[in-house]
């Protein structure tokens, strides 16, 4: 099961055409940092899907982000990939703090991705979904990833300037790679550089654009890496538990990224 995607200029997000109950196509983003697959309330109203009440624990936590209710979709199709009877969240993506997704009709998030072994090939712009139990193509050098605390957030063991490993979040919804001020202080990385704004689903914050001498995940090492130092607690709903950093587009774009969710494994494959 596969679908071609494009990288949106300005956000560096992965976007793909999606059909909902055979209607569309709608423009969805792939966001490995999102807890749930999301459909905008405008699209839900357009295709006349009944909305259901969202569990209180989620409604309270995500209400400020425009999450309204949930719904059940009989069929979601992206290319040759078909997901049936999917529960999704309904969100108002027109809110100001959702500006990075304001032109999207929805997001493919963890509630869908967790069932599959996915490959995000930044070389060919191809996204593949496989059943890991039936996958006959076994990737070499698969390593274990960890979920951050008791969440949906995937982290990879990351070394910064030769120190680590630190659990960095793998996030296809991040336009760049980010370091928290806490880890920057621990590693004596100066908070000097170009002043910029970092934006996320939770809003925007002042940040610093600087460079790291070295960043490494497994045997994949990069030098002079552009990185943003910013308070991630204000950028994303679970940002308060991210103490280290986020691996975003400027790192991930160099690889074919394999995430085997059922088996808690990953791989980063170089360009052929």
C-alpha cells in the first residue's frame, strides 16, 4: 500500500491526497507527532459525517487547540492504502495557532500509523504502509525506538556533539530540528544566533537559530546542523514532557525513514 506525497513549501510538511468514504481528494498532512488522525470540521460537515462525543480526558487537554469531537469514517484511502472503520478527531484547523495546518483538510496521525510498518522515502516522495507481520522484506539494521513516557511520541537515541544518547522525538510534522533550552544549557551550547519564531500546533514562540557541531542517530552523523533552540512546551500539547529535542525535516529529508510501530523498531536508510 503506497501513496506519493509532496513537501509543502514554507512548512516542510508532508502532504498527500486522501479520499474519505470515496469523496475527495482532500489534502492531508502526515504527522508522526500527532496523537490521532484528524479531519477538519469543515470537511466533516461537507461529507455529512455524524460526530460523536470525545472522551473527557482528551476534550479537556486538546480543547484549546480546536479539537471538538470525534467521528468514525468507514473508509480512508490514500493511494493504494485503505483504512477502514477509522476513529478520527474533529478539529477546527482554521484557528490562528493551527496556522501551519490551516490549508490542510486533516492529518494522518498515530491512531492510524500505529498499526503499520511505514516507510517515508524522502528521496522518491513515496509513503508506504505494510503489515509488519506479513512483511517479507526485512530491513537490515533495524533498531529499537522508545515511546516517550506513556505517550504516542516516538523517540530515537540521539547524540549531540558526541554526548548522549538523548531521546529525541521523531516528528514529520516539524519543519526543522529543535533543541530545548534545558539541553542546550546542559551541553553549554550558547543561546546566541539569529532570532526567529518557532511555530507549532500550540502557537509560536521566540527562538534562536544556530548550528550544532555534530548530530548522530545510530551511524548517521551530520556536521554543522542547523537547529532551533526553543521552548517546546508552548509549541505542542505534550511539549512539557519533551526535555531534549525534536528531529525534524532538515534531518529526516536525508533518508528513507522506516518506522515499524508494532515492533517498536526504526531504520534510517541513506540515499541509493
